[in-house]
C-alpha cells in the first residue's frame, strides 16, 4: 500500500485520469451505453492513461541522465506532455460525442 501511495503522490495527473475514468464509467452505466460507445470511451481512456505513463517514463529518464538545465531535455519533456494534452482533448471530444446527446435528451425529458 505504501508503494501505491508513493506512486500516486509522484504521479498526481494519473490519479486525476483514474478518477475521471471512474466518473465516466458511472455515467456510462447510468446512460446505458451501447457496446460501440463503451469501446470508444475505453479506447480513449486507455490512450490518455498510456500517454500519461509514457510521459512519466520520459520525464524520469530525462531527469536520471541530466541534473542541469538542457534545452533538449526540456523539449523532450514538453513534447511528451504535449502528447498527453492531445490525447486528453481527443478523449474530451469522444466524451462530448457520446454523452452530450444523452444529456440533452435527459434535460428535454425534465
């Protein structure tokens, strides 16, 4: 348990992604998503979490090899972080595509 707590203290963004995954799962159950919608949702969840893990690995590797400022190290870290941002916006787009019509329908019923 100590190692898990230590991991999430170091990787706070991953914890945010896991919480978002839990919330999306709850919403998916509530709205009774189709198989295709579940596949879309979990594809982008896997994309975001994979991107976050790769970003962390790149940051740790760069930090392991250089202690002083290096412009190339900064570019490597920024590029890896950019991949996470792109995957997160992709997930947001898929989330809007899947959930927005269901939310609109819910409010029309009220």
